[in-house]
């Protein structure tokens, strides 16, 4: 699409910044909050790597297998906590979506040599299962709308100490101890938009 390389660089930058913010959050909070932040950091940096325009850096064929293995392991790690629902379930869906995209884009890399990831995938002929891609697009569309709603004035005002339901991020997980749950919600919103944009390239 027109301006695809620019969109790819912008998406890469947004995801990398979100990943870095999650790493900063991982330095404080409870053990579960740190684990959640680290998982989100891996997701952010993984999305940033997949969004690099092929004109700047074409990944080797084996890179997609590495992505699939990395996020497959992340999905297995998130499986047990996801049984409790909340944001852990979103982590599981996100990890499985990354595995799906890596597998779907791998044939495009092998066949064209030009790469099929975000910012340049539509023209490269990346594959995918339309029904599954559509279901993930619907999921992330609702997730983005819900996350954006939490950032509206008056909808995410945290009580003193940053505890309670208003201090939790999308899906009901803890908001960390940085006292700025809106920043966490903004990072999750950014990654949700990024995932939606990457799924559109399939």
C-alpha cells in the first residue's frame, strides 16, 4: 500500500517504545506484575522486529521459525495463568496470534525473498486462514476500542494508592506500582493497534 515503508517504521517505533516501557514497569511491583510486564515487553519487541520494512532489512528464512518458537513458548507459559481469565487470557491470545502470523508469513519469505511482515506484507502475498484472521481482527478491534475507552477522562481515575478496579488495565490485571495506570493502558492500546495492523497484512 502507499506509504507502507513509513507505516512499517512507525509501527516498529511504537511497538519498541511500548516494549521499553514494559521493561521499565518490570523493575517494580509484585512478582505477578513484573511477570506480566516482562511478557508484554517480549510481545512489544517481537512485534517491532516483525514490523521492520523489508526494504531496510529482509529477515532470513529461519527468522520466522524463531518467532514461532519464541511465541509458542510464551503461549505455553501463559496457558496456566490464562485459566483464571483477565489479562492473562489476552496474553495467551496475543502469543498464539504471533505464532499464527509467523507461520503464515514464512511461505511468503521463502517464495519471494522479499518478506511478508507488517508494512510490506500485502504486496508480498503473505498467507493465512481468512476465517481465523477475521476472528483475530474482530477480537483486536474490540480490544482496542475497550482500551481506548479506559483512557477517556473519568473512566480510569485511580483511588489513592493505585488500587482497586479503576487502577487495573485492560482485562482486569494489576496496574503496577508506578501510580500511572493510564500509561500502562496506553502501551497496551498501542500494541493492540499494532497487532490489528499486522493482521491486516495477511
